[in-house]
């Protein structure tokens, strides 16, 4: 029986961002998407959501101190 890793309580929400979302988010940023921290193509969540090299993921974690914490990663081979 295959388990859905995306439903595990320790796995934060991962979402592949569309080009329009990326433009809005990084419009005023003082860094490029290529400078984002990397997440490997063979990461189990990357495989599960069918992300491709170059995709930018928005990762949303629940935090007891910060409430919600959003971070971004670029998929790397």
C-alpha cells in the first residue's frame, strides 16, 4: 500500500508556482530565482508533485512561533 507523503503531518505544503505568480513575488526582490535555495529533483515531494528542474516551489510551514512561514526553493538536477 503506497502512502501519500503529502498528507504526512511533518511534510509542509509544496506548490509549484506559475510564471505569473513568480513575476509578482520576485518583482521587487533584490535577488534572482536562480539564487534561491535548491531542492533536488529526486526529493520525494518533488517527485510526488511532478515538479521539473527550474520550477520554483512555494513551501508553507506551520510554525508555533511565526504562525505561517513561507519559503521558496528552485528544483535542481
